[in-house]
C-alpha cells in the first residue's frame, strides 16, 4: 500500500493538470480525481493511526502531509 504522501502527490498532479485546462468536463474530472486522492490519503492516515504496525518507512502517523 502506498503512503499518504504519495496519494497527495497524485492529487497535486491532478490539480496541476486541471489548472492548465480551460473550463470543461476534463478539468472537472481531474479535480474529482484530486479529491479522491486526498480522501485516500486521509483514509491511509486514519488506518496507520489505528494500526501503527502498518506504517511504512518514512511515513508519519500524524495528520497532514507525511
């Protein structure tokens, strides 16, 4: 399983691509993808908080970017 920071990196990439596009369906889809990646990051952080044994090297157990 990936680290929350990796999920957030994917979210940032989606937002960067969306910002380069004009208004439209593709931009909206990229922003939805970014929101999904952020939700996955939050879920990962919650999981690691509940189960510290799942922590990977370099992965923090606190809130925010790890």
